[in-house]
C-alpha cells in the first residue's frame, strides 16, 4: 500500500506526483544531506537557520550550545519544521522556464525534545561525528563531562513527514526540441578538496585515510 501523509500539513499539493510519504525515502535524504534547515516562529517572527544533523532510527538530532536561542525554543517543545535538500543535477532546457534542478528534499514537522541523559547524549554526539567524518572518532579526545553539559541535543521524531523528488530531463515543448541548443543534465556532487592542516599538525604527519577517501560511496557527496 502506498504511504499516505501523517497529517494535512505535510500533504504535497504542488506537483503531488513528485511527492512521497515513504519513511525510507525521507530517512535516506536526511542521511545524504550534509546540512538541514530548522524553521520555527520566535517572538512572532519566522526564523530559518541552517545546522548540522544526524538521523538515528526515526529521530532527527540537532545540537548546539545551551545558550543557543533556537535550540532552547525547540527543546522547550516549540512547533518546528526541519528540511533537507540534496541537489543531484542541473536540468538544462531549451527555453528559460524549462531550466530546473533534479533534487531530493524531505520535511519533518513536529515538536522536539531535549536529550538530557548523558548515556543518551554521548552515543548521539559520536553519531554526529561519524556522519560528517566516518572513521575519525577513535583519533579524538573523548568528551569531558563539562563539555557534555554545555551541549543541548534535541531530537525531532521522524513521523510527520513528506519528501519530494525531481528526476529526468527538461520538459521542453515539441516545437523547441528542434532548436540547435544543447539540453540535458549536468550532474552535481560535493567533492572534497585537498585537506589543509592547521598550524599545530606536526610536519610530515600524513593525512588520515578517513579524510583521503572522504565522500566515496556516499550518495550526493
């Protein structure tokens, strides 16, 4: 059976054929995206802020300092919308309006909760590191108790969701297809440059393997 929206507020109305409420698709998009955007209303004003995230099961985790106003509002249960997009290619058509992008986007709506138990916070912070740079965690100094207390970790349940995906070429009208204009797709992906050491790395210290191969095998990266 095709998944249905968990609520009317996540129902896709514009181009619904591109929409999906499949949890596996939503999970994969948040896994592939390096950045998400958190939207909420603060003191009557709409606010959208970018942040890093990680998904564990059916919870989306974001973190920040305990003094971070956005984090404290979300942790207190303010209604929140979290969005992530992966751009897969530029779509190049033969007319101005037929230039577009192929993308995968996901939206989660709901209320966040603060993760306070240190036994929960620590593995989730480790998961954040593993998402950004898999294989790096064993090389790092462990978090101290004071550092753990300084972090506010918020979990948003992945239950009220929608996804939207565009694939394929431009939708040129038949009359334009005979024009001598190159059309098609320009695939895009995030490519890491050469690692640049800071001033305190010992001379001659090799770049670790987990940075040399960063992004290999990762969809959209």
